[in-house]
């Protein structure tokens, strides 16, 4: 039975089936934090390299990819509307806060699920 804690605004977390190694934890942290600087590319690269090796890293990379894709779609929709252009900063703050939360959860060896995310990559 997994230990699941849920908060609709900050996402949900659960304990992984097996404890991740130090390298797996580092890669999981990088999947989240590097998106602040390099958008979707770090989790995509990590996902493609580690998808058959580590379930823990794969889960974090997949979740980070799905979140970044969802936020990109949201920004594009807002950018189309005139009033939405002024609300793009709200998306930026939401992304910053949730990426920090995801990074902290990854450093605590927990699986994290972003809220408001379309799960395109399964």
C-alpha cells in the first residue's frame, strides 16, 4: 500500500515502491529544476535515456514533461487573447512555485504529480 498525500493546489505525492539511489534522486531533481532554464529539453533527454533503466527517474521525467507541455499550451491560449497577454506572468509564478515543490519532493525521494496537468505522455 502506498502512502499518498494529496493537495489539489500543490499536487500530490506518494512514496516510491523501492528506494531510489543517489544518482536516481539527482536525475529526478534535475528533471524539474532544469526546466526553469531550458524548458522541456532536460526532462525529455533524461526520459529518453533512462526510461528503460529507472522507474523512479522515468516517473519524474514524464511528470515534468507533461507539466511543461500543459503550461506551454496554457501560455499559447493566453497569448492568443489580448487580455491573456497580461496574465502570462500568473502562469510564470505558478510554474516557478510548482517546479520548486516538485524539486523538493524529488529530493525527499517521493513521487510527485503536478496539479492542472494534462497527462499526454503515459
